[in-house]
C-alpha cells in the first residue's frame, strides 16, 4: 500500500507497558464514511496491511460507509504504524502489548476526531484480540463489540504454534527463541533489526510453510479446497504460490514484533484486573457477539465458550462459523460463503441492539 493511501497520527514518544518506549511513534490509519456518522473501530490483524481489512467494508454490507464512520487503525509492527521496518532508531525492538496498541488508538480517536463514544469495535484474529482489549480497557466507550476468530487471552496451544513460526524465522540467523512472549537469544553482535536477502528468503519461506498447517483446517486440506475453491493445481502449487508468496511479501522483523504482541495477549494484564481473567471478562459492558470458527486451530470454540461464560449476564452471545475453512473462515475474504455468514451475523446483531446506549458519536 502506497504511503498516500493512508494517513498517520503522531503519538510522540510512546511509553509502553514494558517500561520501554517507542521514540517518535505514529499510528497509521484510514477512514471510510462521514465523521458525523456513528463511529466503528476496525483494527488490523497479524501481518495485515490496512487494505487487508477492506473486504468487510462497503455499500450493501453491515460496515457501510454511508451509515457509519469506519476507522481502520494499523497495529504497531504491521509496517505502516511504527514498526521495526520503519523505525529509524538504534537498538532492538521493545515489547509492545495489545494494551499499548489500544491506548494509542484511544488517544487517536478521542484527540484527532473528538469522539467520546463508539458504536462498535470489531475485528478478526489479532483484530479480535484488540476488540476484547478495547472492551476491557475502555468498557464504557462502545455500545457493541464483535471479535471474530480471536481471543481475549492467547492460549498455551496458540503460543506453541507461534513458537514454531517464530523459530522458523530465527533459524536462518542462527538464533534460538528466548521463549514464548520473548524475542531471540542474541549473541554479541547479533541483531534482529537487520536481515540479509538470504536470511529473509529462507526464513520467510519456512515461516509460510509452517503457517500453512494452521491457517486452514484438516478438512479444508482433505477436501482439497485449495484446488476447487482457490484455483491452485496441487498442494505444492498452493504452498509456493499462496503461502510462500504471502510470507515473502512481509518483513521478518515486523512479523516477529507482532508475534510477540500476540503471544503476550491477555486482557487481564492491566489495572484493575491484575491478572484476574474472569474479573476482566466480567467487566465488559458492551453487548458482545463472539464468533469463533468450528474448525479454527488457533482459537477453538471451546475457548470462546469460556470467554462468554465469564461475561456478566446478558452481555455475551456466542455463534460459531459452520465452516471447514479453519481460521480463514473469519477473513480475509477468501471464503465467500463465510463472508456472507459473517455479514449476516453482524447485520442482525447491530439491528437487535440498535437501541443500546447512544448510537451517535458524542463530540
């Protein structure tokens, strides 16, 4: 995405939960619709650029720019907001949390647009994690929350998956993982800020092939939907021209930065919850529609069931994507049947809760 296709909001020196700071940080964003309309925040996901969110926005869809003012803020580390790939300052990339991201987004929407109330926060995958973060960090700030194929806390199984793809990126540099939620074990003179072309190619291809076993379900591969639905001639064609091609379009330092944020995801790691996950979930006030996919290997429905169980009465609703597309059922728009199902769920949920609080932004 070209620079002129999105805007940036300057944050200054951004202090982080970890005690470190991002020097001269900025948040990348794009908006759709009239700023006078009810506002929706729709954050980006792991590796996703702002344009990768556009499949769910448009006339005739629930996220209709003629009805809502839709704000798409980019994650720190995605290559558009402050990221290892565009960070001009020396030293290793600091630990950045979902809390740090959402605090920046809150500053942006309140100070730049003067918004004091949102109609909704919605998001897929790491966007879903940010949705939960918004709902617990600023529980009075939105009417509705819709996390789809995401989680309020990164499970141990999910952390293990990320360890695998992280280690694939680190291996070409001869660096071992320092553990879940941490970077690499660096020897003297080693850095994760600089990559040779060979390190990038080997690491990113390995990353893509590792990711291939998780993005889609066993049933997706068994039924060879990569051929019938996506047009690849065989499995190797799919591995090379879908997964490797996707991975090679990314920056390895950015992927590692976002992976660290993802592994450390936990909405209870903030005041006033202090590690009490059930207390954090019970604090959600926005009506919340939780949409896991039946075959998602990252965020299985059982995790979502527990999240909804921890919410206060009449807050959470659980509906499950009846799909074999795995995590990809929730995005980024490749499964047309799942896109239709998701939009129908959003539409019905927004209509059902049309009288909740104030639908208009207060400025």
